[in-house]
């Protein structure tokens, strides 16, 4: 057995997203304040910081103001485009109705927010972290959790490099590296594969509702300068989704004549023939959206699952030796379509708790001060106000549910707390049998406004070393053909936004389930939506996956 080298740190952070980088920066700030040494390492599975980061994004700068108050004057790219207009459209097939802003609570108005690339914000944050002495290792995927003899988390190990698909070692084989820490923060984002294991190992979700999700599919377009209005923000709901699905869209006018546009389909939909990717393409054919994109050019594409569960789905945040931060725990405010400020705040609160523990010569215990800080924070209050929005829309539908959700948000805004918190049902349990539904009709890709999945994956710059173990693993290889195909016509063929899964050979009565793992954009939808939870997403070789520019 190959002996792995190890490196010790005070804190190891898995993931260089907004939560992980905010935690790293805050730890170093506190070390300076306390005149102490706190060593911090950040592992990032993408080829560079920001390579796997995808968001709309309209960002509330509240946490950024707390972390780095001079960010606007310090070259932060987010400062370039403040939000200037805020619109909410309710779409029918050919028309729209605009929801007057005065009907929504003030926290929905986007006053004081900014729109831009979350990936570029993370690149800037990484620079600030490195200036403070944080060590950041992009291209190194944390693949294994390490435990001490007492069961506490000891750290993580990166994946081996140079392993062939059959498991043998290639000529460039390099064993993984062990990172040992007093405390390990998991900031992998939504449905992180190590975070999922930590939640299971320590039963962190036993007192919370199931986490539920949406799939966000994003495109970046260069548009006609005459149609571009920097800072204009548009959200839509309604068409093209039918009665058996929920979701919505965004279109943000950002810097450099570009618009960020995308569509979120909540993954509790029931029709196994539904395709979130195709719903997004269909949405672009709406006259109001098509008019904005006329004469434009699509320049980038990506997809990522988002947490929709809200406050009641947040698991216990700490365990012996570490913490869950950011979307690994699930701090998204769904009605606001904002999670960056919550992710950053969670990282900062965890850092506060860890710094105090390290200075006090503690290690590998539970950082109880982190969940205590969350309970007293503006973040928990914010999430509490909107905790019933998603369940109400799911239970009563888009029209009635949105109306009821609006009433509850207004009441909660005025301090009239609802005497109930609604629950969730797991997304993988929502599909109907294929004989119970009608197949949706989707537009044929024209290569101008609408596109197919493979051409979309191409501009996501996705790349994986082909001769490596498949990172989309099946607990039972027989399930896709023996169960999913006759029951649901194998829905993985349609819920995946990257064309990873296909069934071949049906015409010869010898169907086979094919996994094109090299196409995977790391959205995690398969890990979430597979009806029997048979697909388990694990990290591929470090540096693999999409390489998102400006997303």
C-alpha cells in the first residue's frame, strides 16, 4: 500500500467558493487581531478558483461589507454594476404581467445589491485570502474524510492522480495527500459528496426536514448594445412550466454588454419526461425574452443544483472536528434568489468559533459557538421570514401558492410570526409512472436562440481525463434498465443538463445504460433526482469538470 504524505494545518477548508474563502479570510483577520498564528488551507477541485462557480448572480453585499468594508474601492469586480431596475414578470405563453414592486416586501426589492460574476468575485476573494497568508490549492479534489481514533474528523485526503479506468496505476500515478487539521470546514456547495457523508456519519439531519433542490441552468450572452441596460434585473415565473412543476427564471444586465440569463426548475416535478434543459430553451422563445436576445450571441453555458429547503432543512452545523458552511448546509433565501451573502456569513461565523477554539488550545471538538452565533444572527431571522414560501408554492401551486407566500412574507416582515413551519418531501420520490403523464413538446434547437445539450457542454469548457474511474457510480448497475426504464423511461436521460446518461439498444431489445462521464458539469442533479438514489456522485480527478469564465 502506498504511504500518503501528510500536511498539518489549524483549519482545512474544502471548497474555494464564497463560504470557504470568507471563512479563510476571517480566520486570518482574527489571527492578526489576537496576535496568534492560525494556519489555513483551502482545497479547490476546479482547475482554478472560480472554475466551478456558477450563479445568476444578484448579490446582497451585507456580508462582504462585514468582511472587507473597503471592497468597493479595492478593485472588487462586483462593484462595477449596482442594480438599477427591478422587475418581476408573470409570463403566459405570449404575454406578461408585471408584478408591481409595492406588492412585495421591501427585502425583495434588490435595493443596494449588485449584479456580476460570482466566479470573478471568488477569484478576487482568493487574492485577498492569499495576501493574508492562506494557502489555496486549486486542482486538488478532497476525496476522502479522515477520522481520529475517537471518531472525530482529522481532516481530508485528496484523490489519487493517474489512476486508470480499470483501477490500475498509470505511469504518472501520484498518491493523494492527507491534510490534517484541528478543524475541517466543508464548503463544497450543494450536495457535496463529502458533506453528504458527514451528514450521514454524524446523523446531522435527524432533526431537520429533507433538503430539496432546484436545477439552475445558465447562459451568458453578448447582446445588442442598444438593448443593454446595466443593472437591470428581471425575474419571471409561470410559463413554460405547467401545473406539475415549479420554478422561475432570471435575466440580469451585467458588465461588458452581457446578460446573465437562466432558468430554475424545482426538482420536485412529477413528469419523468420533463427536461429542465429543454424548459430553459423553451423559455427563451417567449417574445419578451427573445426580443432582448435578438442579434446576440451565446458565449457560455453551465448548470448547478441549488438548495431550496430553507431554514427547516439546515442540518446540525457542527460535528467533532469541523463544520458545514455555505451551501453544504443550505442557507439560500429562495424568494430573494440570493445565497452568497448567507454562505459568506456562515463561513465567517464558523471562523469566529474556530479561531476562539484554536487560541484556547482546543481541537477536534464541536464548535458550539457557530450554531449559537447562527441562532442569534440576522441570517437566521432572514431565513425564518421566508421559511414557508417554497412549501406553500409546492402545495397550492404557482398562482395560489405564490399569493399565500406573499401574505406570509408580509406578516413575518411586520413581526407577525406564523405559528407553523411547513415540511418537505424528498425530490426523488415525486415522479409519476411514464404511463400516467403526457410528453411535453419542446422546440427543436435552431442554433441561434435555442441549442442542444452537447453544443452547450462544449462552451462550458468541460474536460475530464477519459482514462480514469467513472465518477458517476451506480450502487446497483441493474437498476437503470430493470426498474427505471420500464417505470419512468429512465429519466436520467432528460433531467441531466449535460447529456451524460443515455439508453442505447432499445430498438434491438437489448437496452444498455451508458454513462458519458466526460460530459459532466458537476451539477449534482443525478445524485438528487434518481428515483431510487442509485446514482452516487463522487469527485473525479482533481481539475476535471467545467472551466467557467465570467460565470
